[in-house]
C-alpha cells in the first residue's frame, strides 16, 4: 500500500473495483459497439457514491474535499479497461467549475443532479479550427441585454451526446483577446443547440464524443459562469488538476500494461521455455517495472502538492506529458511482446493500444506541455 493512501482510500478502492466488475465489465463490449454508455450507468454510479466527491452536502454531495478519492476511482476504472464512462471528465474537470464559480442559485439548480448522475456534464472548448490555441476561439456570444445570443461550433466533446449541461467557451468581446472569453452553461433542450455526429474514433469506442453546434441559442444571463471576460483565466486555473488526473490515469494504464506483459512473459512459451527467460524480453519487462515505479513516485509527489494547494502548472505539465508518453511506449512494447496475439482485440493489450493513443493529445498535447516547461526555464 502506498504511504499516500490511508485505510479509507483502500476501502473505497475495493468498492470502486467491485462496481466496475459488476456494472461495467460485463457490458463494456456491447457499449463499444453502440458507441455510448447508457444513462442508467451514471445513475448507478451516483447511487454508489462515485460521482462529485467534493460537492458540499448543502447541494447533495458528500462534501469530501480529498482528491485522492478521484485518483483512486480513475485508477480502478483504467485498470478495468472501462474507457467508456466519462466519470472523470464530469467529476474532476467540469463540476469543479460549477462549485468554484457558480452562484448560489446555479449551485442549487445544477449540482444535486450532477451528484446523482441524473445530470451529465461536458465542456466545449475545442473547435474545428481551434484546439490547443484557446485564444483562437471563434464561437461568439453577443450580449442582448437579459441573454447572450450564442453561435458557433465545437468538436471532440467528451460526453457530448449524453450531456445535459455543456460549459461553452465563447467569445463575448471580439476585440479583447484572451480577456474577451467567457463561460456559458448551455442546457439540454435550448433552441438552436444541436448535437452532430457521435464521432468514430480509433479508440475509446464506448465514450460518446460529439460535434456540437449553436445557432442563435438564447443563453440567459443567469447561465453565465463566473464573470464575463474571465473565462480564459478560469480555464488556466483548472488545467493543473485536469492534467494531474490525466497523468494518474496514464500511469494506471502503464501499470496495467506492465502487468499484462509480466504475466504473458511468465506463461507464454516459445522454443521450450517461457518467453520471459529470453534476455531481451526479461530486460524489457525489467525496464517496464522500473519506469512505472519511478513514475508513480513522481505522480504521488505531484498529488501531495495538489492536496496542499501547491501544484504548479509546470509540475502538472511534466506529469501529463511524461505519463502519457510512457503509456504509449509501454502499450506499444506490449503489443510487440504479445506477438500476433497482441494484434487480436480479444487480448486486453490490443484495446489498451487503441485507447492509449489519444492520451498525448487531449488535455493539451505533449508539445504544449513541453512549451510550458521550456518557458518556465526562461527559454
């Protein structure tokens, strides 16, 4: 047991693992074919206390302000190969905007449903012509007095089909640069809000990822999140936590790939002996064991900083790019180690290979993370 986690965290780990074994693993292959998980799963997760840990009790949440629980849940979901449910996007990335920026009325209106799983959330940042460059956002929201008139298009939106609330990053002042960006909450059923395709990805097939469009959507001023013109600042403030949870998920995926490879090296025989007895394979698995052990030490160091409110954007960038690149490295090596079986979807390493490729892209590409780190060095 890691010294970072206490008995209650490990108890929660057992219950989370049991949930995924019971409610997710038997059905995940069907959801992959359907391209989406059922809303009923979200409600079951809410009943099991697996959503929105840090939402205060006043709004129906457990009020547990301890990010270790989110990390434990993400680790168990990753190790189960349950890449479909967008729980982490909801709990770790989107709902914190509502709890930290929402008015009392907004919190009362939205948070209880987020906790129970009745309300599913998404955040719409990326556009067809603007990904990493948030200052290039073209979606516009024109002030019409008591409402904004929202127009634009977003793409690659996780939870996009299921979402009931979408935090939309929009430009409310076309001449103010990054100070002209605001966050508007668009609700299911608003006229002019349309969902496009459930996108056909090379991996994460059970996770609904959609195109969204907004055509003269009247968004009430009551749905402005935080202050107008401060959206870019809010996004930057939340990115370290987003990147830390991605790093934790990538580390869990790396550890799972290592464990698959270790088991295969012990049991698969060639030329009359286990393939792990060949020096190349033995060294390969030894390198995997070392890399995941060293990486876990760094991620737990970052998590300790985050718990103390001291995680910097640079630390988060280091964790995000390192862990996701390691994930891709290990699953790629794992496919090779498994030989022809590694190319078969019935083997978990093949699915891990497909699911992993996005990790160095979403949440800010590896190149963006290195740019953040490089600038911090005065370069």
